[in-house]
């Protein structure tokens, strides 16, 4: 009986997205040959070089690949699957969410609700965020609209406070009613917090849609956040399929595989039809907030 391949799973366990990827890998292994797994609990962006220095094996699935770590993986002849989406392509087989499709889906969602003013809020220097932004801006452009973009780097607490002040000023300057695409749920929470500071009715004045369908984040948002549902379980499953093939000597026909999203979880933050008349918008907001309190036409 042949020895089980030794595989490292360099995937964060601190976020729901990473855990769902691992569920997809596990589903593949339950139906196929077993692996000897090395799994360390860590956050996203943990440096894989430390793992590679203390572990040796046959293959690795990583969400944290860098140019330096890829060089070391090649020297060791490790079969490698890259699930990272922060950096541009690193020359190994990458499997990731179809981010352009996600951006287009967000645009279609807001267009269907009658919005004519659009904005995108994301993170600077993040490959996944830029691709989602581009898909969004391209789609609304096809319908004859333009959109404004706000991006800032992920940052520490002090920089975040400055960023939130700038985000409030940016939203205040935009024409309403407004549809905002936040490139992930955390960014969506930032946008909703800014709207609350401005006393803007959501979704009547500003509708917001995020990405990842992180139910904890979306549930804590006020109002609850509409979110596009990616398919990390499928990404994990496909990663396991392809790693097995690579460890058996097969060559990929492409260096990038995209997995489309599953749909949209519509919640209160975008559940509206846009109207430009401020009086009608205020009436809709009033009805939504007090419909169960016995309000009358008067």
C-alpha cells in the first residue's frame, strides 16, 4: 500500500471564508484517497515561510503565497495550489472567486432596484477588491452610468479612525438616492456606520451591498447587510482535486480557475426601490420603521 501524500493546508482558520475552504478540502478527501495533513491555526496573511522551514512534504494549498515562498516551493518541487487573492498572479495554479462576476452581480442588483447614482467602496492595493471594483464599474458603464470610487489601505486603529472620517465626508458629498457596492462585508459595515453618522436612511437614501455573506458581520450591521454569496467550499474542493492531480504528475491546462458566486442574500440594506423625490423617500422610510405601530394614512 502506497504512503499517503504529505500535504500542508496553509489556510486561515480565523475567518469563516477560510474555514469553508477547508470544508471543501475535507469533502474531497472523504470521497478519495487519504492525505497526511498538516494544518496550523492562524490568521490570514501569516507568512508561509515559517511553515516551509519546519515542514516538508509533497504538496501545499496556500492562501498566503508570496514571491519568496513560491520560489522556495519550486526549489522543493512541491505541488502548489494558490488560493490567495491579495497579490497579482504568482505563476502557480490559482483557484479563486470570480471577482469580476461578483462586481457585475452587485451592479445588476442595484440597477434592478432603480438606482442611477452609484459608488464603490473597497481597499487599495488588494487584487480581489480591485477586480470586484472593475466588474462593478464596467457593468454600470454598460447601462450608461458612471460611478465614484473610494479606496484606502487596510490599516491599524488610528489610521482606521482617519479613514472613517474621510469615508463619511465622501458619502456626504455624493448624490442621493445612492447605491454603494462594498467589496466585502467588513467594508459594508464601515459604509453603514458612516451612513448612521450622517443620519441617512438605509436603504431609502443609500442602499448597500457587500460580499462574503458573513452572517455574523451582516447580522450585526444596522440595518442587516445584503451580501453576495461566494462559494469557498467549491474553491476548497477544486483545490484538493487539482493538488491530487499535480502530485500524480498531471499538468494544468490553465494557471487560473475562477469559481462563480452562488447568489445574493438580500437583506434590509438594499431591499428598496430607489425614488428621487425626498418626500416619497422619507415616507417610505417612515413606513418601514413604523408599519407595525398602527400608523395611518394621516
